[in-house]
């Protein structure tokens, strides 16, 4: 699992397309975008994504 923050979907698709496992046909990624409704207090200090 990779959790990305502050990067748009097209950038993530480019990054994953260059992964050596993907390039060599060993793995593939499924990209799922979520908008969390609740956040653990320890993560509350992270900046909110720009909408």
C-alpha cells in the first residue's frame, strides 16, 4: 500500500508506471482515491488537501 498526500492522480499514475515491478510485468497497481471522513487525532495536524 502506498499512501500519497498532496499529489494528483495523474502524478501517481506516472510514478507507479515507472516502478520496476510494473515495468517488468511482475506487479500492477490499483489506485483508489479516498476522502477520509474521520482522522485519528495523531494525524490531525497534517494539512488538509486543497479542493
